[in-house]
């Protein structure tokens, strides 16, 4: 799969890029600045032997990706959507954006459409399948050697086929992926991140996450071997 990550130069984008590349995907890093994207793609290529990384503008990335991930700050979300609309028609767009309040990251500033993912769906139109995912998993977790990651990722969207594509991609990150229903539920998934950030602060940890119990039949994550670690499988 060719996965374009818009804002792939940031913490979240780079962390996703590493793990997806390790699973055999080609990653196109997008940025507002072409040079910056090329530099990050080169750095990632050095880091992940055999990983396939390309870089370019967000526009180039949006055009080249089969699946397009929005990994920009919430401040840049709306503008990027308007800019990318024509280039992502007919594609699956994964929105990981959490609309955190710019002055207080344990509070949220939801857009008028309801959630960031719903804003994306509204602005991109009905021919784009927006799927909300990965909001509740800190980038720190992907960067750790932990494999599979001891967290669940909740995935929501209105198109069953698109959602399945994303559930499979999430498993490739080494995370258990759970179908969390329609895109309307993105408001809860995005909102949960603010709760987790508050928990991090109160308990002095970096990356609290969620795990759903009572789902023995959910597929295990695909093992991802990070450099210097052993492949392992957790038992659920
Ligand atoms: N970090 C996490 O643990 C985490 C976890 C779950 C979800 N998320 C979500 O993932 C997204 C990215 O988070 P992050 O931590 O990676 O953020 P970040 O490192 O602060 O920024 C990501 C990228 O956003 C781009 N950007 C910044 N301002 C922009 C603007 N005004 N317009 C367009 N692009 C802009 C920048 O790319 P260029 O300068 O190269 O264009 C930057 O590298 C956020 O929406 C966040 O809520 C993050």
C-alpha cells in the first residue's frame, strides 16, 4: 500500500511512517515545505533499513497516496482539507486529528461539524471515505520497542470497505484495531484523548491509552519488528 502522510514531518506522522514502512508499505511524507519532507524521508530511510520512503509537498503526497493520512495540528486541519479536496477524491482518508484547545491541551475545541473527522468528511465530500482512527494512542508508544503495543485503537467511519482497509492498516502498526462504529462516534474518540492527556499529567506518565476487554475474537495485531527488538505476539 502507498500511504501518504500529510504533516508526516511531525511526531505522529513520523511514528506512523516507521511502523507502516516496517510492515512493507511505501510511505510518502508530505509537508508544507518540500525540502523538509525530503529531509525527513531521507532520515527515515537511513533509520529503517529496507523501508521505502518518499517526500514532497502535501499536495504531491495527497495525489500519490492510495490512502491519505491527515496528521497535521488541529490548527492546520481545515485549511489543509480545503487545499487537498480535489486531490483525494475517491480515496480513503484517515483522520487522526484531535481538536485540542490551542491554549489548553486537556480541553477540546470541536469544529461546527461536530468533530475533526466529520469536518473532514463534510469538506472533502461524499466521494471521499473519511475514517477516524488512532486518536488515543500517543506517538511515544509507536516509538518504543513494545511489540505489539499494549493498547487498542478505535476506528470509526461510515463506509464498511474503507473502515476495513483502515482496521487492517492499524493492525500492521502492531496495535489491536476495534471497529467503533460510524463517523459520528469520532467526537467520543477525539474527546477521549483529552481525558488521556489529563491522566498522563495526573499520574506522571507519557502515554496512557485505552484497552477494551471482553473481545476475544478480535484479530491480533500483526507483529512489527522494530530495529533491535524481537517479534512477539500478545495473547488477545
Ligand atoms: N503526537 C501524538 O501523540 C498524537 C497522537 C494521536 C493523534 N495526534 C494528532 O496528530 C496530529 C499531529 O500531531 P503531532 O504531534 O505530530 O503534531 P506536530 O508534530 O506538532 O505537527 C505535525 C505537523 O503539522 C504540520 N503543521 C503544523 N501547523 C500547520 C498548519 N498551520 N497547517 C498545515 N500543517 C501544519 C507540520 O508539518 P510541516 O511544517 O512539515 O508542514 C508538522 O510537522 C494532531 O492533529 C494530533 O492531534 C497526535
